[in-house]
């Protein structure tokens, strides 16, 4: 395997590469606002064989002397994904090369790859950046107490991860977080869910995190939500806003669940939108 295997785009001074972490076995029954049959039809029409599976990406950003990773995959938790570290190695990147990890949010398929089996940091030289609302949420004991059993495990993992990286955690709100990269607060999926934007004279890229989990379904019907959303109504409002913005500003989109192609553009279609791999 070599670097040609992984989709890359040059945005100004930065090369952005979609690095697959593999798939997460899931089900279309996680969705609400659409029948399973209609969801399966959209997946079939898009050429997706395993209609319930969710693909997971991380993004490597290189340029201006920086090696930045956006999200770290599952680390193999729950028998999902776990390929990101090996795929980084295949393009010549070791954990010690990464100087910054930007987190869209703290769900296990985004932070599972941050800790080794002994709960020590995988990226020992990296600064960990996340939205202050995200850190507040996972550190909130009252929220943890009322969480479901599955979410209780998510709280534990998030806390273990933030503690392991405590010396190198930096919290942000919005705006420029490092030279050439800005944070865009995209609440709803989680309270501090965040996208990362890079602008150049030629084009602009938005890594939009988990705006969609089933991209063809949730762009065609943006009102469709998924069980993982902390606030489904707010997640839908954010999705509607960002989809319209992507069309208006002709943004190049990257997302953790866009599929192996890694990058797409958005256009209007019927009552919703259409993704085109780009």
C-alpha cells in the first residue's frame, strides 16, 4: 500500500489525506425520520453493498511544517475499524510524527485510537485540541449519571483519554486554532461537535465531522437523524445550515463517514441535496 491508495487534496499550503480506519457494523434501524426500506433503497441506488455499515475516516493534514491528524478512529474498540494506525504507517507516518490531533468530538469511533492497550497516549508528542463545550460535556458528572449504559462507557473512555493527554490538551471555542485552520462549531451531534476549515484562494475545505453518518441518506433527506445524536433537532438544524452553506460557497467537504472516497461536493436535488465524490 502506498500514498496513492489514499485520496488527497491540496488546499493552499496543506495536503489533506483521507485515511481509512475501516468499517463499523451498524444498522439502518438506528435512523429515525425514514423507513428502513426507504433508507435501504437510497443505499442501493448509491451502489452501497453493505447498506447498514458505517465507514470511518481520519484526516491527515500536512503543510507549513506541521503534521496534524483530525480524529483517530476506533483503535479497534467494539470490533470496529482499527485500521488507521496501520494506514498511517503505510504512508510513512508514525505516531511520533503527529504534532497535533484535532478532535471533532469524543465518541469512541473518533478517540478510540488515541489510547494504547495500557491506556497511555498513542500520539505522545501531540497536542490535543477540542472544543471547550465538548470537554465540559464529558466531564459533567450529572450528565454521566443519567446516561444510558452504552453512553456510560463513552463517558469513561472520554475521561480516560482527556486525563491521559491532560498535559497537552488545549480547549478552543471558534475561529483560528492554528495557522491556516479554523474551527467551526457544529452543535447537535454532541454539544461541542466541531468542523475544521481550510481556505485558499482557489478553494475551501470543510472537514465536517459527523454531520452525516449515512451520507447519501442524510443529504437526500436532511431531517433523518441517528440514535447517536445527543440533540437530534439541533443536529438536523446544523445539518440543514451546513448543507446550504456548502452549496452556496461551493465548499469541498470531508467527513468521518463520507466513505472511502473521503471528499465530496454538495449540490441541490429534489427536496434535499446530493453528494458527488470529488
